[in-house]
C-alpha cells in the first residue's frame, strides 16, 4: 500500500474502507492499482491509502507470487524466481 500517486501505472479510484495501523489509527482506502516502472515487474492490487507516511510491502505476498526476497546487512533485493532478474534493490545505512 502507498499514498504516492506517482507510483501507480494504473489506478482505479474507489472507496474500499479502511486499513488499521499498529497504533490503531486508520487510513482510508481510496483505490487500488498496479505499481512499477518500465524497468521492473508490475506489482498488482496495491492499495492507495490516504495519509500513509511510508509505502508498505508484504514480503509473504511477494513470495506467494513467486518472487525471491533477500535481506542482507544494508540491502534488500527482490528478484523473479524464474529469470533471477533483480526487480528491486534498496540499499540503506
């Protein structure tokens, strides 16, 4: 889920209820769509949530869809199980 409209390659706006955060605050779901870039695989059924401060990604859902997710000291890499192509790589300090 994300609140960043720029992330979506397609988006269907439709009020779908709320998500509840760990602190029991709620965010309104305003739509659902696909995110990605021309260089990466599309992630489908991403929620557009009002006021979300950070984009959230479900690792278990990615693994269920056939992606490999690898965490190392300062890096997270998401790759396609069949082609082993790196779809996303984030380095943080």
